[in-house]
């Protein structure tokens, strides 16, 4: 009994890597252009875009042109930091594509340059799900 209690205590004390994305706005249909500030960065290729501070207006986006490593994989945390440093709080413009799970896959640009290209220029490695 003591052993299972220790294991449970250790498991509860370890911070979890994954958090639920706070984006709750309805997803736009394919071809729709939308814009707003990057309000949240989930990992190196997913973010929330919204026109206001209300999470009910935030659209969950998976970048269509960049495949970051998963957070727990080598380079994953660095990719998230790079995307956050690059885009969080800044206005982006996105064109919706298909849906993937509970998010829209979209091409997003910042100051006229695609986010994927900007991340590659910063030396962020690719290698996540769907890459090549």
C-alpha cells in the first residue's frame, strides 16, 4: 500500500506536458481567410488565432506548411518557443484548409511571410507527424 501511495504521489507531482488548447471558436470552412492575434501557442506548429482576448473567438490552427517535432521529442520544446517568440501577440492572416481533429489546417502569414518559412529561416527543425 505504501509503495502505490509513493508512486501516486510521484505521478501527481510531475508536470504534464500537454494542456488543453483554450481555443473554442467554431472552425472556418476551407478557403475562408481569417486574421487576429496569436493568442496561444500549443506547440511548434499549432496555435490559437483570435480577434479579441475572449477564448470563445480563438480559432485553433495547425500550420499547413510546417511539421514541428512533438513536444516530448528532441527539438519539440525549441520549436514551440520559436513559434511563440515569433508570433505570440502579433497579428497573423490565415487561409483555412481542411480540418484535422478539432482544429483547422491553415496557411498563416506574419507581415506577408509564411510562418513555416519564418520558422525554417530561424533554424527550427522539422520532423513531426506528417513530415515528408
